[in-house]
């Protein structure tokens, strides 16, 4: 992406720390970031983007608005930054330093996050030990083999080697970023994980106000994406010797739990999109008094009500989202296959990127072919959803994990009911939160995770019962206009930013 223009202003108001999202990747978080920047033109934003490898991104997915005055991109798993493995022996002093740093990493990851300052001082000290020696020297190899036999010998050495190596690799990149950001007044991360952890490091060094807005469950979604679906596809789904590999999975899970705790300790406020996830944040270490809920906001000028009526004769069901395992598109296909038995005239379309995991896309297409339904499904790729909504009668989402899917709010705004798995904040969107909200009625139907039959039943009920469909449309429109307006989002974040700026001005 070397041909892209990155603005490089040395000062900004707010530094957004973003992992695997805006401006290079699509999705709900990217949409939220883009809208936040667009509707708050009075603030100057600096973007720190954290990705996997540079070759994984082809260019801007979303536009850079004029108030994005600084952008830098860093790649946490870019192997080009490290030298090749060397078999040359190294002095005993270096071996001892490698072992000492391994122990500091292990202490940080498994027991005590308070060792973070000391660890990062060592990472930045070029005279101590560099990433090449730590990850790719003969001494590092010998220590890795020793630790493998001590703790992880029941699992594949291949899994262990790459898992542990990828766990340590990003820290040097993060250490470099700390000293290379523009002068800003507020830090704001859109997740915990590496982005949230970097925010905590920056907050500690510069004593700046730090805000976290979490959109989903990082350890289920962001981790799967960062690691290229490796564990999800090959260990969890296929259950290949899962118990034997459990030790390494636990190391990763605990590692990201530690990153979340460090992030929560540094941030105030800690924002979520719905109550269930606020409660999870508290369980994971967030102080209750620092947490608050700010749902997505929809600009009704961009998503106007379409006046849509149910097409009972030839209904169309749509899936909208990235075609990746965490969205469980295969369950969408199976649910539609069951529906087509009951409604032979129905059709389905899949709207979203097919470039992220081409193997999974191929598997989805093979499933459709195996079911003999090639004429029933259409892959449309990424589209302007406002060109798709007028052509469909119902949106179906089958995700394994979600926060509060923005596409559901888009669908509600234009008047399309939704059938979705009961994950994240989806229940609040379909059924409502408070008693007053619930009194508006059901804006669609819910089904259990992976329940193709339940998704089919909910869809069949709405597509064959015009009264039920109209009632769901009415509830969707009333709910979104009352609780999810862009005006409320602007009001909430303006207040938070102004409080942070005022607090920052009063710091010594």
C-alpha cells in the first residue's frame, strides 16, 4: 500500500487506535468509525491502524474525511521485519538475556500485568536484545524446545512453535509505536486486544484521557481474524485432538484476558453497545463506575424508510456481511435450503466481501452445489446496501458472535424485519431492552446458534403471515427512531470528548 497517501499532521485532537478495521477493512466497526469521524467534523482525528501483514490489505475500504489529519499503519505479524533464522551459536550472556525476557513475558502473560513497564523498557532497549535474537536465534530455538518438552509436549510442536512465536512477535512493533505518535489530547480505542493494550501503554506514558468503545467480544472475533482462522477452522470446527492442544489455546485466551485487564485499568470511560456486554466487561475486570452504554446511531437521511410491502409470491431473503466462518454463512445456506422446501418460489442472496477467506467462500458454494440449489442463491459481493434493500423482504443473520450488528439497524431503518441468531446485542434489537422498549413488539425473530431449523421457522412465519411481517416492520421502525438515532450518538460522544478535553486541560 505504499502508493497510498497518508496524512502526517503532527497534532490532532483525538487518536483513534484501530485493529483490523477502518480504513482498510469493511464491517460494522469500520462503519461506526467512519460515521463518528463524519458527524464530528469539529475534531481532528489521528488514526493508528494495527493489522496482520501489509500484503493482507489492498487499499482504503473507506474514505478519509478531511478531519483525519494523521494516519499510520503497523503490521503485527509482518515477517519481513525479522531476519532469517540463524544456526550460529551466540554468547552465554545473550542466551541468559533471552531466557530472562522469556520469563518476563511469561510473568506478564500469565500472572502479573504490572510488569508491563519494565518489559517494554527492555523491548525498546536496542542494547539489550532485539526481536531477531529473541525469535530466530539458535539460543531462542533451544529455549523454545526446552519449554515445549516441559509444558506442551502432548500437542503438535508445529502448533506450539508458531503459536508462541506469534504471541511474542507484536510486542516489538507496539514498543516502536509508543514513541512515534503525533501530539494528541485524547486516546480512543475501538477494542481491547492489541489496540486496547497499545492505548494503555500510551496512556501510561503520556498521561492522556483514554476511552474504550467495545463493539463485540474481542477474544472470539478479533482473535479469529488476526490469526487467520487457524484455531477456529482446524482445531475447534474439526475437533482435531482438541484436548491435546488445549494448553496452547488456554495460553492465548489468558493472554488476551490480560490485555483486556490492562486496557480496562487505564481507560475511563469503558463503553459498550448493550447491557449484556457491559456486564461481561465488569466480569473481565472493568470497574463498574467506569462503564456505560452508548448504542449505534443511524442517520435516517442515509437510511430512509422505503415503504416496503411484503412480497408473498416471490420473497427474497438476504444475508449481509463478510463471508467468513464467524458469520456462519453455511447455516444461512442450510436454513434457506429448508425454507425452499416450504416456499419453492423464494430466493436468497449473499451480500458482502468474498475476498477475505476465499477457501471458506468456496466451501459455501460447494455446499450450495451439493444441495442442488445453484439457481436459488446469488453471491453479490460488496454492495451499497441501499440498492439491495428495495429488492429483499427479510434479512437473516447467522453469526457465531456479534456485538450489536449495524446491518440490523440499517434494515430496521428502511423497514425490513430481521431473523437472527441470539448472539451479542441481537436480542435487545429484536425484542427491546426496557419494558417500554419491549412494548413496541418484536422486530423479527430469534434462533439459537447454528439452528438452521429455527431460523427457517422464524423466516417462514414472517414471510407467510403478512400481519406478523407488518407488525415486525412497525416495531423495527419505532424502536430505531426512539432509541438508535444519530443525534443521540453525536450528543453522547460530544459530551464524552468534551469531558475528556476538560479533564486533560486540568492535568498537571
